[in-house]
């Protein structure tokens, strides 16, 4: 459930109650989320299998934390994984079940990960595809370790908007955010991909004590959007959905006017996708 927005907010690390409230906004329109959110690069799945090592592949047991509508679940089901996918949003889970219909080895459970009772049988892989940051930090890494067999792999995927694509647009659009979203940090620009690192995740894994050091893989890609497509994407972001309706409508109108008026109705956004795989000791 990525929130790789084009601007920075003063509360990028919300407290627990706000984190839970924002995470629930995705379930308000699961069909829009399924339609508008991009999937992941194909190479990521090949690298996940390679980095997870022996025991990861067709027939392996995989636990997915926060599957959303199944963007990562489906390619892994097609690779023969037996998957238990846990999703807190009932509408998101329903769409995931529809998208995964026909895969007998996939079960979608409606529950938050924190309170979900782990089954007796351990898993070969635990995957969180752009969802780990929505899980209670006091629970997520330790419970993932508990779910895994010795030698099993924790795979965490993170997505971020980075510099590139229609750079001038993302500079100009900050004025829309500063006008309509009071939590916007003025003047902030997307970072260079080279300046984004996984050190915070590596430190969290090290603090847990149950894993070896993570191995990282990174993927950059540009995706282009028409005005209508980009507005649909923005409507899936929790920060946008949480705005009061008048502010949200004003923001989206401002963004649309900029794309149509100065960028011929199309903009390109550059994404950095990062895969981190750590093995349980």
C-alpha cells in the first residue's frame, strides 16, 4: 500500500492512531486502488526467488502481509507459491479474492497482521509489498520471524517517488499542495534515487536479532499518466483521501489545471522500488 506522493508532509512518521486511520482509507474504494495502482517490475519476483534461496519457489509456503488487492500476490501465485495473504481491509480482501480466483493454493484472510494468530506450520517466505510501514513497528519484524522456519526469508518491498520524469511539473505542483494541504513541507522535492538507502530497514532487522543482514535489489522505472489517470492515482493515496473534501477537490483541480495547461495532458513519474531480503537465523 504505497503512499509515494510527490510532496513531503510534516507528519511523514504519524503516531499509531493516525497510522491506523490512514491505512484504513485504502479500503474506502478498493476498485479504484486495484485499477490505478501500478504493480511491480517483473525482475523483482525473479530476484525475490533468487535471494530467498533454497526452499523458495513452486510449492513453497508464503505469508503475505497486507496484500491489498493482490498486485504482488498474483505473480507469485502464477509462480506456484502456496500463499496465505492477510489483508485488514474487507473490501480490499474481497477484490484480492476475485483477482486470485482459480488459484487453489491461495487463501486471503481478512485480518490485521498484528492480531492474526499464526498457524502452527511455519512459512518459507514472509512478504510485505509496500505494506510494512503500515504495521506496528513493535510487532512486524518479530512476528515475521516467528512465522518463518529457520533459514526462511523476510522480503520487504518499498516504493518511493524519486527525481526524474516530468521534473519541472513536480516542482511546480508543490504550489498546489502548499495551497490546499497545510501539512505540506514547503519547497520539498523528490530525492535522487542514489540518495535513498535502506539503512533504516537494515537497522530494524538488526535490532530484532532474528535475521542476518538484508540483501537489497533496486529498480527504477518511469510511468506516464494522462491527467485523468494521474488524478485517479492521487485519489488512492491516504494523505489525499484524508484531506477535507473541499481541500481535496481544490488540490485535484489545481493539479489537473497544471497538467492540462502546461504539460499537454500527460506527466511522467519516476519510481524507485527496493527489495530487501533477510534470512531468519
